[in-house]
C-alpha cells in the first residue's frame, strides 16, 4: 500500500464520504487511490473555486468535512475565495493539495510556490512535511482538526500539502481515527451574569451565530425571548438558518451600519451567543466600525468555540423559561403577482412558489432580499454569503445538493456573482443534481452603484459607469446554461417566472432561469 491509498482509506474510514476534485499531474497517485476506495464519492469540478464552494455547501448541510483535491499552489489559489467564505462560516473542510516531491523542490519548476503561505489565510491546521510513513496519520489529524471549533474566525479548515513522494512511497498502512473533539461548556457564573442582565428590565438583544443559530439553539432562544421580552437576532449573513413557517421567529441584522445602529437604538445589553461584536461590513467616514450603541453593555454568553446550545439550555433553566412558548413565523397567503419583473414581484413569486424544505443558497444581489418574505412561506434552510467574496452561491448550492439529494436546492444569484463560478452548472448536469438556479439579469454590479451613491456622488461619470456595467456585451445565461448541459429558460414577466420555478421543482435534475429585471 502506498501513502496515497493509506490516506484515502483513513479518511474514508473516519467518515469522509465526498471528494471534490480538480487534480493534476502531482495528484495522480491520489486519483488512483480514489479509484481503489469507491466508498468515498469523487466529483469533478471544472474550476477549483467550485470544488471549495461545494465543499462549503456540503459541510454546512451535514456538519461533516468533504475533501477537496487541488493541484499545487495555483490550484489552491483558484479556490481561496470560497475557502475564505467557508472559514467565516465555520465549515469543516479538508484540502488535499498536491506538491512536488522533496528532491524536485530546489529546481524552481514552473508550478513551484509557497503553498503554506497561501494556506495560512484560511486554515486552522496545516501540514506540509508528510512522508509516506506519516501521511495516513496526518490525514487522521487533519480530519480531527476540522471538527474542533476554534476561537474567533479561525474556522475549521485543514490543509494537508503532500509531496508526490509521500503519495507514491510505501506506507505502513491505514491509521485509526482519533476521538471526536467536544466544545467547551460555559461556566455557570457566566450564565448568571447574562441572566441578571435579562432580568434587569432594560432593553436586551441576543445575537445568535454559528452554534448559537442552529434550530435547537434558536428554539431555546425563542423560549428565553418569550420569558424575558428580549429580542433575538442573527447576524447579517448566517452560515445556515432553518426558517420558514413554524420555525422560531428571529430577526436578521441589517446590512448597512446605520441601519444596524438604528435597529439597536436604546438597547442597554447586547448578548453574544456564538458570535462576535457587530462590525460594519466596510469602513465609512461617517459611521463607526464597532456597531454598539452608546451606553450599551456587551455580554458574551458563549464564544464561537464554546457549546452555545448548552449555554442557552443552562440560561433557559436559570430563567425558568423551559415551558415558555416561542414566537413562530406564520405562513402567509401568498399569491402570485402579475406584471413586470420588478423586485417586489420577483420576491413574492419566489416565496409563493417555494417548495417544502427547500435549501436556498444566495450570493450577492437580489436573492438576499428574498429572505424576509420567505420566512412566511414553506419551511426552508438558508445558506448565506458569509465572507462577502462573491461567486459562492452556485458552488454552495452544488455542495448542498450533493449532501441532500432528497431536497430541492434553489440558488438565487446576481449576474455579476454568477459569472465567477458558472462552471458549477457543468457539475450539476454531470451529477444530475436537483438545483434550480435563478440569475437576476440586471446587467450590472448593482451594489457598486449603491455604494457609489453613498459617497454622495450623484453624477456617475463614463469610466465609473463602465466599471459597474456588465451588459456590454450582454451575457446570454440561457444559452450558456444549455451549453453546459443544464435546461434553461428566460422569464420576462412575473407569471413566466412563477411558471418556470414551478416547472423546475417538478422535474428532476438542474434547471436555470434567466430572470430579466
């Protein structure tokens, strides 16, 4: 048995069920090993950013790491944008990055690069000195590291950089899996301090993120809210939220800093559960970066790496809130509108046609605005753009569909973000994944027009206008989709949009809708 076979068998035995691959020459022994270990499913993507984004979507839905197989430093570099998003989401991922054998490193071959430096941007665990003797055990360590919650935004991504000599060399065999890490439990004194703040009679907001935003944690937070009158809120872009009719009613923090401060006006106690102090997405000259109202005290019930669900359970017991009834989102009677494809009509169509238990993946663009209205529609799971690096939506949708083949996935994409990783469609067609992709084709980077206006610019010059415009030439998303094997159609009216969405939900496999807006 060589090192590559020992590594892949070790990972498969530990529970890694999926490898998203875009391999090259230095990874051929790993490809051979994947052929020999069929219980780990191998899926090809045409671009590394699709591999890493799909691993993110898979991990968000399963809580387990997928592996990516990437070709040296440049291959890893192509996948970094979506690894950045995955780090912010706290998604477990194992990157297997091939490298030259040790004896070849000194010759500065064309693909030689400092892979460790690239990996430090998003990895909580890195190893680049494996040998054939250690490679299997290094794989076991990489797997364990992805399940260990880390402080702040360090994330849960392991990167194993393995030289070809470690892969082709003789191995002593498969390594045993390590124990599963457990989150730290918060101290009772911490719970007591937060309980006293909630009982003070002053305005309180509880912000829930990461482990604090699971369905179980939201249920507990909803009981605490019902008991004490505090507001509960998620961050602006939570990694995963299970919502829709019947789920715990929770606010979502706005995007722009002035709107966040307005929503927190008068709050005297800001209680963090699995997250950090709110900060402005970008810096502006006229607003603070730290978004805490004057006179507001910040409390941390559970840090990101701690057991937020257990902390909320302790808090619920301390407040005698276990029998309280949380407020829940109620299903609205949503009708399908007629007429133009304006924002209001499009969002209502999406909500009115939403299938039961759909997984929604968003990127930049109008898709994010659909979240509030969809909370009064069918039960759903929402996967947001956690790190702000666009080009996430389509790959994350692909990974979610691989994770949950029995559920329909809806990708809501702006045309700017879609252009980054449209290669996802090819993988969706090849694997016959149940993904409906909606591309809002407004032919521009609309968020940049908004941000330009926030600078006080009322007269956009020709150079600026050209840098925000992606309609010269127009991208024909319907034709592009068909060229990659995905059926597609264009919606010019709200009625057409509704009809195409309903058709896509009824037919197996992928489908793309070009929504002209």
